[in-house]
């Protein structure tokens, strides 16, 4: 299986033509014999689906979806060719973590199910400092109010007057020691990004011509990952460390047609009712070992096993200091 190049900024398949709304894009796709796959939007990372027998035909589900592929505020749409698609990779942002050495002798940074990529980013951590502040006196002026100096027969004001202004002085801050929240660079803190993919598919989806399918998300709850910092190695990019990912647990989301219909009927570009009626729920189930349910009630599946070639994950955009 050739190495798949992909990134957190996955690009949704674009169609030619002038379908600049979700309804226009969906109608154009279904009329031309293609199909539509709809999924709840990702908050980070994405999912890569590849067509069986033709790996060049693929679609991605990601937070970076184009406006014309968004339905409501919670869903996104991908236009695909009919066929069988395999979920070959999932990525996710694991948040800041402690840095690990990147110059260790390691046979390779690909583990049983993929990679954890450490990306050096500028982070800051808060601290409290006591500082002395002098007394601050605030001085100001309040303009005088206007009044009617002479009224006409019918009560209308003929001459307006102005009261003199009022000058004031108040203490805005007493002299003394104050506590202030300040920030300093955090030491050895990096972004953690996941990319994993087994030799076989993580899940399979059958799509027929003219179908509009609503599927559930398959995402990485990045708190439950397994990697050995002693097997990490320098990455391909500057300031990047790659660690082998030997175990990961993914969550399979739930499908709510009621919530989808609500989302599709609101917003700036609601879905046409005739097209909305064509959308069918189509649950997908990961092929990993069932590992129970999360605190939110989502089904969990564990992946581990023999070494596989993980999809390549390039660095996402630099995150702002925080």
C-alpha cells in the first residue's frame, strides 16, 4: 500500500459548475449519477475515505470544509463517485503535552497503528507576580445640564441656558502592592497530532449512485492513546518529533435524523425540502475491538496489532501562543 500524503487541512473534493449552495451542489451531484455523503463536522483533525480499486478517488471529512459543503452549523457534505469506500486514516489534535527527545536511535517511528507527531509551538504559562503601584488620582469634568431660560406662550423654549460644569477629583487606585497575572514561555511543551491507519480499512462504506447518506463520525478521543517516548525519532520537518503509535481507541458517533433535519432547515442556505427527504441514515461501524462506551454514551473501538504504514500527516498551521 503506497504511502498516503494527507494533512489536518484536508481538502474536500470540489466540483466544477456553479453550485454555490449545499442544495445546488447536492442537486448537481445526484442528477449526474454521483452520490453525497453527509457527516457531523469535526472539531479537529479529519477522516480520509478511499475508494476500493481506485485510491485516487477519495473524500475527506474535516473542520476545513468549504461553505458550499456545510449544512447548518453542524454538518458537512462530500460529493463522491459510487462505489465501496474504506476509512484508511483518522487524524486528531491531542492538545499540548510534554516534549520528548527527538534524537533517539529508533528503527522507525511508525507503530502498530500509526504515529503521534510532536510539533514545537510557542506556548505560554500564567503566573502571579506582586508589583508596587503608586496612587492614581483621576480628575475630570462633567458638563453642566441645559435648561430653558425663557418659554413661549405654548410652552416651547425660546431661550436655552447652560449650567456651569462640575469638576471632580477621585482616587482611582490607592498606593500599595498588587497581584498581577503575567505570562512566560512554557518549557518543553509541544502540540501533539495523531495520524493512524492500519493495513486494512478502519471502516467500510458502500455508496450507490443517486444516494444521499448521513453517516456517523469516527473520531479519535486523543486522551486514550498509547506510545513509547523512548522510540521517538526526528520528523521530516524542522522542530518535529515522530513517535510510534501502538494503540488507539476511536469513538463512533450517533446519528440523529431529527437534529439533522433541524440543522438542514435553518441558516442562510437551508437544504431544499425535496433534497432533504432523500437523505437516509447509514450507520458505519469501525472494525476494531469493541471496548465499551464513553461517558457520553459513544461506542468505543480499540485498534492495536502488527506494524502498519501510517498516513503521512504534515504540520497544521501554527497555533497562537496561549
